[in-house]
C-alpha cells in the first residue's frame, strides 16, 4: 500500500522511497558491496529509546519513541573494514551520503575507539514501523552527538571509506 505522505515529496524522492532499499559500500574496503534490506536486518539489531533530534542550534526537529537499525561499524565490518592493517585504519574517514547530497563524516577513531561509534546507526525502523517516506527507507543517526540533527541523514544511499 502506498504511504499517503509520498505525494508530498519531490518525484525523485518518491521514486527512491518506492524502490527496494539498498546501501552501497565503496572505497577503501576489502569487499565493497551493496547491502539490501534483508542483509541489513540480518545484522545485529540496535534500538534507541525515546529520542529528541535537535538541529545544530538546539532547536527541536523531531521526537520519536524508538528507532532501530544496524550499527555502522557492523556494516563496515561486513565489508571487511576491520581486517585491514591498523596503520591504514587510523588514516581512514567514513563518509555517509544521502540522496540529497547531504553527508556526515566520521573518523576511524570516532567509530572504533570512542563510545560515539556504538551510537551511529543505519536506521530502517521508527516507532515499530518502517521509516516514514520523508526519511527514506534508510536513514543514519549519530545518537551520541550533543545535537543529533547535523549527522542525521535522510534517504541514506551510500557509505564511502577513504584513506587519507
């Protein structure tokens, strides 16, 4: 059944919402690949309880009862990221990109050597249901940031790893 809020989105986003969800993993990875929804939901599921999403100024943008998805570190490791030499890993940045071109960047150190990494989730569920079409089939949030809005991506389409 077509979600009623789809008609409120621009046509390119409507098409993205009705397409099968997938996430492209590219760059400095031993096994670049595209993960579909079944591959993402096969990874360990992580949930966030009640969450207030604020923009960088602190203005509330959204409040949700729960969100669920897979940790970004688990997704990266599914492509073999952690099997690379430690000296290379320390020089890597991870860029998540949404369909609208908005991006969020993380260092290897943030994701794997700080508590922040455990809260970076690729979301596929909100309040027990698939994500609203305005968020896309996949979204990303960095739940341990002080303000969640700046690294909250809608319509997540890709994760690219680059070694500096």
